[in-house]
C-alpha cells in the first residue's frame, strides 16, 4: 500500500469516526454514569446548533463520500435513540432480553429520512431526551448492571449501552460540524 492510500484511508476513517471509534470502559462509577447521562442530555441542543442556519441544499449534502446527507443524519439520531430508550426499558423490566435490531441503513433511505424537514426530528429528539434522561437519572448501579442480549454484539450490560449512546450522539453531531468546518459553512 502506498503512503497516499494510507492517507486516504485515514481521511475516510476521520470522516466516518470524527470523535474516534466507540471504545467502552469495562466498569463505571456513579460519577461516570452521571457524566455519560449529561452527555446524552446535551445531544438535542448540540444537534440543533450543528444544523442551525443550514438551507436545504446544505442539509442535502453528504457528510462524507458515499455517506448520508446531513438531513439523513439528523433523522437517524432520534430513530436510533428511540430504539435505545426501548432497549434500556426492556433490560430493566425483563431478564436478559434479546433486543430487536433494525436496519438503520434502510431506515436512512426511507422517504421521511431523505425529505422531511429536520425540525420534526429535532423536536422529537428533544422530547425523547427529556424523558429518557429523567428516567436514566432514577436508575441505580444494580439497574446499570442488568444485562441484555444484542444479536450482533452478544451479551452486554446497561453500563455498556449507556456508554454507546453517550458516544453515539456526539459522533453524529461531529459528522455535521466537521462537514461545516471543511466546507466553511
């Protein structure tokens, strides 16, 4: 592989994972959980700020080569976080539930993801996060130790899922803010 190919791969990796890949910590303390919940709570405002002032042409710009448009990213976040909210609730109320996966790539290609005004999903995300964060703050360490089975990743606990979604929102916000920076928007 040439140096140019390595540089291109690094650049594409940076486009795909602008804040780095998800890497969970094996154990969390209560203060860690609070910090992660704070991160989840901040996502709706950060996503709204990331798209503030973008017109339809910019919203319909892919954030990376062969990637989703900004609009699709905005609609993806509440789709994903609604699934996460349900996964958390299932795990707290059932014994090692097998959670349902969904074809996020296919969801991103549906007409509502490709065409709907982003304000719809921004409002949905705001309402969802108010409820989700309120409930997350009510959970104790025993709740976060509860386990679920993910068909793609195997068995995990809610501490791991909490870390995943505290990473997920900023990951997608960074897709948009990185594009804005590259494009001078």
